[in-house]
C-alpha cells in the first residue's frame, strides 16, 4: 500500500498562496488546504501549529518577494518611498494577503528585512535614536492601512464595482443641497475611492515623511 505523499513546507506555502488568490483569509482553512493537497490536516500541523501561523508564513513570503533584488538608493525619504511602493506592488498581486499582513503581521525573514531597511533609512535621516522606533511604528501602521484598503477594493468583482459606482453617483450627485450643502457644492469634483490610488498613496506617504523631517534636529 502506497503511503500519502509528504509535502514540503515550501510546497504547502505555494499551494496556500494559490488558494488564497481565489478566497479570503476568513474562509481559508487548514482543512481546505489539506483537501487541495490530497492529505489530512494533521500532516500540515507538523509544519504549522495553527491557521494563523500558516497565514503569517504565506504573508512573509510576500515580504520576501518585495525585498528580492532590492538595493537601497537615494536619501532616507527615497528609500522609504521605494520600499513602500514595492510592498504596494507585491500585495497588489496577492491582495487577499494584504489584510493578513495588517492583521497578523509576520516574524519571518521577509518581515525582518523590511524592518531593517525602514529602521536604517530612518536612522540615516538624522532622527535621534529614541525617535526612530516611534516613527517606524507610525510608518508601518500607515502602510498596512493603505495597502489593506487598496487590496480590499481590488478584490471586488466587476459587478460589485458597477453597483458601488452607481451607489456613489446616487449618494454624491443626488445629494440634497439643503441637507448636504458642502457635498452638493463639491459633488462633481469628488472622486470614488478607487480613483488615483497610487497618487493618493504617494501623497499620503510623502506627507508623513515631511512630518518626520520636520522633527529632525
């Protein structure tokens, strides 16, 4: 009788990442992953203690992908911006994992590489050492929020998008000017959340970096 195939950790993570392309983290389960691999859940628990640990490991591979081939260039603001855009790009390719990263974080090699580069860039800015961890924390919270928000929009179906646009047009263009005077005044200039996401991302990040720069002695 032939025994079941033993899957490597990397093969498990590859399959989990592929499964997460078509499902969200909430509906993802170790049992579903085991079924796709043709094995039972207990065999996967030899590699990962629980679902959260598995999701963190998959998210960390996204961070590793972001750091692959990365070379710090320019001043500290250019380094932070380049890294942020790399994170945005790789999570844009795997949007389901953006929420995982924001919710669970990661303690793997990819996470440490991202942390190291951000901390080095901030230290190179001239900030006092006691300020670097605080500013690092603010940047990571900002990036996680922006990337998760953008990823959420990118996972909706075309039909859901059209429904959302219709609701947006009704809510904004159809606003009662007596009850919502400011909204009615700016209605034709307000853009939906999905518009100019990269420009908004860069502008919000630049504002945060300018705020940090203002704190440098």
